[in-house]
C-alpha cells in the first residue's frame, strides 16, 4: 500500500469515510478537505444498476448546469461558410471545416467540444477513430450535431455538459470548481443527478442508483445519500 501524504491525512481527518452524507453536507465537506494550490474541479461519480452492454440500458444525456462548470470550454465548430459568422458571434474558439478536418487527421484535438451540422457529418464521420475515444465525436443526442450552431455554442459556453455511463456502469462528470460556494456546488450536482434519475431505463431492474460519490481533484470521495437528492 502506498504511503499516505500529509495533506491526505489531514483531509481524511476532517470527515467520516464510513458516513453517508446528504448532498448539502457533502458539498460543504468537499470544500473543507480540498487543499490544492489550484482551483480544483468538483466531480460526481454515480454507479448505476444498469448493463451498459445492452442498448436499452445505455444512460446518456445532457444537462445545463445552473452555475456553469467554472471551466473555460474550448469549442470547435465544423460548418459550412454560411454558418461561420454565427458560430464566431456565439463565441466559438475555432471555426472552419476542411482545414480543421485535416488538422484533426494529423492528431490535433486541443478542444473540449466539437459542434457540427448534419450536412457535413460525412466529413466529420471520418474522424470517428480520433474523436470517439476522446469523447469529442459530435452526436445529435447531445445537441452537437445541429443547424443551430450559434445556440449550441452558447449553451456549451454557459455550462451545458454531456454525460454517459461507462462500461462499468458508472457516470463521471465534473460539475463545478471548488471555489464555488457550497450552495452553487449543490445546485449544479443536484441538477445532474436529477437528470440521471429521470433517464432511468425501463428495462433496468433492481436498484437504479447504487452509489454516489462527490470529490474534488486529488481529494478522497465523499459518499452521498441518493435519498437526499431533491
């Protein structure tokens, strides 16, 4: 077993790892036990009682966080020339088509979100092997394949995130920065969790939300009581 650092010992001493906290309590605790020199991200991990191998139990969606994520989101819009000004006016960081397709084929993926249009998906589809593993592939279900590219850019910049269950049945999502006050962290986390709960597949049997943990970058995880989600 690896050596526990002094800072981790201090963090572990500030809360009970065996206790299941309400979401409100957990959001206060995560601020107390975070001692990084940078503004750490606050993450939510939800273990679901689903089988992601079955198409009818795949849980994925989008949610607009009330207070944004606190992160600077770099957006690339792959579009036709007539949509470029709309994308730029909405705040897209990179706008174009063929030149960026070529850059991505060359290994460039220095963005957080890729938005495109249905008409150019044949070109974008060829980038699946590169964008897919990085979670950057545009998808109509997450609103990143749309004719309303300006609106899509604004939503992403304002705090809209997408999430999906991984092969282990867990959803991981960043919901804020630790510098947010506890109430804003709680409201962002609650919005995500309520959205996940609403997406329960009808084919999922037994307990749907098996466990919830809240943590910040490099902090221990705090277990959250699913019954406290309102």
